[in-house]
C-alpha cells in the first residue's frame, strides 16, 4: 500500500538551531514529491517539487533533498516565522496521479 | 492573481442539517480537488474533477456526501444529512493540466465545519 510517513510529529527548536524533517515514502512509481507549508487557519502553501533521487531544491533557509525512499527538509538557522506545519506528499502515475499526503511535522521556533 | 476561494470560512450547524461548501478555482486550472483534514487522519482526498468531470470519488466517505462542478469556475461539496463526525476542515485545491509533467496543487484557506 502506498503511504507517506513524516517524522517527527512535532519539533521545537531555538532560533538559529538547524535541523531536518523526514518524509519516508512507499509508492509504486514516483512522478513527484512535494513539500508544502501550512500556517494555522490557512491552506497548504506549495514549497518544492522533487522528481528524482539526488535532486535538491532551495528556498531561503529551506533545502529539500530526495533519495529513493525518503526526502529531507533541512532548515538552516530558522527564525520564528518559519514556525508552521510542513507537509510532504507524493504523486504516482499508478494511482491516477492522485497525491498522497503525510500527516505533517509541526515545527515551532522559539525566539 | 486571485487564489482558490472557498466559502464560507466557518460553518456551525446542527446534526441533520444540509451543508453546502463552495469553491472557486484558479482561472485556467483544469483540475479541482476536495480534501478533508483532521488531526487523526491528516489530509484526505475526497473527490477530484478534470475539466468539470468527476474522475475519482472513491474518497467520498458515504452517500451523504456529493460534489458537483457545473462550470470551470465553481464547485460545491454537499453533506446531507450532516453528522458530528463530519466536523473537519474542508479544503478545495486546483492545479493546471498534468500535460508536460506534474504540477503542484494550489489550496484555498478551507472551510472549518462544526456539526453539533
């Protein structure tokens, strides 16, 4: 069964303390892996798409990487405004391109 | 550019009442998706449309749920009769055609539904 597992469920960091969020996936064929950011009371906001193992994408303090079994979202020197829930999702052509979401990691950056 | 617009933002109603959620996708997007989000189950796909035609409704929990897309700029998700276990945040999302490669989905800010 295709599934996406994110860890940890929640993470508290001090401002400036770098860390990584994990997304492990099992899918029959990967068309793309997505990272989204979700703020309280808002819909998920698209961050990155990764297509193949070894690919990396960066945006400000965030860098996403992809292997054949997992993806990491690295957060370098985070600021309080980076606090949010980060969602990982995968898309497979063998599932009619439906997107499967993980349950997310709630990230809280303390000033 | 206007994003995906959902209404109402909040809905509180009593069990047994009919609930209608509304969505206006981004202009030019071919795909429209309805999701439900809860703490226990995360984001679950309920149904999606391509060019106004329902493609997959296997995520719709039961016959009490129905969705329509009468034109390219409007969709509704209806629950009749509503039950307390339907309480959740319902999101609408849209994306361009998949031709040429995968495209990310763009989400509205959701409707927070509470069934008393």
